[in-house]
C-alpha cells in the first residue's frame, strides 16, 4: 500500500481496499470477511478457519479484528443440553458504509483543522506600512 495520500490517489483502488485503508485490516481479515459474505448462513470460527485454510486460533484473531471494526456480528447459539457456541455473519453493508462515511467526515474535518493550523503557523507576518506624517 502506498505511504502518502498523493501515492494513494494515483493508485487504482478497489472497494475492498477500504477495509485496509479505514481499519488497517490484513489480507487474512479480508479473506475471512469474504468467506462470511459468501456463506449462506453464519459460520463458526472452525468453519471460517477451514474456509481460509488457517488454524482456528489464527482465524479467531482475524475475526476479532473484524468484530472490532464492526464488519461482522457475533451471535450466541445455545445447545439444548446446556452450553453454547458462537456464529459470525457480516454486518449489513449499509451500516458499514455509514460508519465509513462518518469516519471519513471526521478525518476530513481533522485534516482541515490541521491544514488551518499549518497555514496559521507558517503564514508570513503581515507587515504594516509606516504611518505618514
């Protein structure tokens, strides 16, 4: 991924690049997200790990990052004889896009503030003409 904003703007970006750009997600995180999107029903950690060909603990870490970013949801399923397990499914895309838009607006406002601070700091002092006598 390019380092500067100018480099990013020159790159061909895909919508999946937003996962990395907004939340710093890794390729494995994106793979897990795609596995959940392609699934016809919620998946367990073991099923996600199998879908991305990774161990359960590795898949679990990716799923935790996706949960923290708000890209997926966790649901508890109870066994009749006691106990439970969790299944995961993608969050509604409308909610994800609203969250990303809100984050972009916050970022834009912060960058605008920093640009104004830069201008104020490095602006040439206004020189006043000497008063005529």
